[in-house]
C-alpha cells in the first residue's frame, strides 16, 4: 500500500505560515505540521492548532536562524555555518524544544529538523534517543526523489538517510511507534522510505506535486511550506501563497486518489 504523509513545516515562525498550514489542511491535502518551539510566533501557532485537532503536530527542531531556548543566544544563520562552526552538546537545546511543545498539551506525533540538520549522524542519534524517551513514534528521513533543484545538498541528505536506515535495520533501536509485525521495512522502523518536495521547498505547484506523486513508494512524506501573507523570512524567496493554493487544488487530491495513494498522518500509519 502506498501511504503519503503531507507535512507543512515552519509553523510558529510567522503567523502567515501557521495560517497557510491550517488552510492547506482544512481545504487541501496537508495531514501534519511541524512547529518551531523557538519560533517568534509560537504562542499564536499553539492557540490556532488547538482549534484544529485533526492536524497532527510535530516538533521542527531548530539549531539555526532562531535563538536558543536554553541560552537566548542567536543560532548560526544557516546549516553551512552550523556545520563549519564550533558546536557543543545539542541535546539540552533539542530536549528543551520538545518539552516546550509537550507542555502546551498538544499531542506530538513526529520530529524533524529545520534545514534537515537532524540528518547529521551525531544529531540524528540524539533525536532518536529523545524520540524514544518522549514516546514520539515517527522521525523524518530525508530521501528525496524527483526534485529538480538543490541537487548536491539533496544527494548528501539522501546518502545520509540510506546509511542511517541501514544502521537502524541492524540494531535494536526501536521508536515507540514502530510496528514490529509490518511487512513494510520503513513502517516497521517508524520512518518513511521516501521524501518528495524537499528539493523544491517553497516552490511547489499543483502540476509539480502531481508529477512527484509518481515517486511515492511505501511510506512517503511530501514536505511542504504553505503560507498566507507571510511577512518574515524574505531571504528564503519562498512563494508561500502559491504553494498553499497548490496544496488546495482539487486536481492534486484527484491525482492522489487515482494512484491509489492513502493520505495519512504519522500517528495512523498502521
């Protein structure tokens, strides 16, 4: 069976990003969202998400661009500066972010990373350990297919994911949501097999989403960035409103149904 999780990232960074995710859930195909605990509009996002219990919530772990919850200090501007800079123990910060979201009473069903830094092996080990500790059953693996841009960075992330999935398959590590009896290797490990949309972040159109559906295999996650009237983060160059419209386009839902793909959230993969 082909299953597709559709996640809206960056909730809580800008009110428009939160609004876009909620609309793309109510009127479109988004099944989950990822909230940034140290985002500037975190409180607004929490209040809005409480009104939409059908939209699954995860933590978008941030180690760049924002301010650390543990120290209040600015984080590196991007993943390059993070990787090249001197880094200490990231666990206290990641733990604080997870606990801040859990303290709101929202049910946390998944974890992933801002700029996908959770795929770095050292950080990935910490994230998996925290997922076990807090009973969070799904952690995104970036294994992007079908993308037309950012080829080098996507190749690096995909190679890390293949290596990591091999490690998980040969160890006793099991996340709380893993299904031991599943015949789907990814599902049995509490992760996705494939991602789509990562390479074209902020620039997905309805046509491109339909094209990317041909790469859905097993448990697949479509990573999206909807928004409505976003005023922050202009340096990203994202077309938030256009991506929201694409996710709400009836033609996309029709294409999903025509391919026999089941829309799911991380908590209902069984």
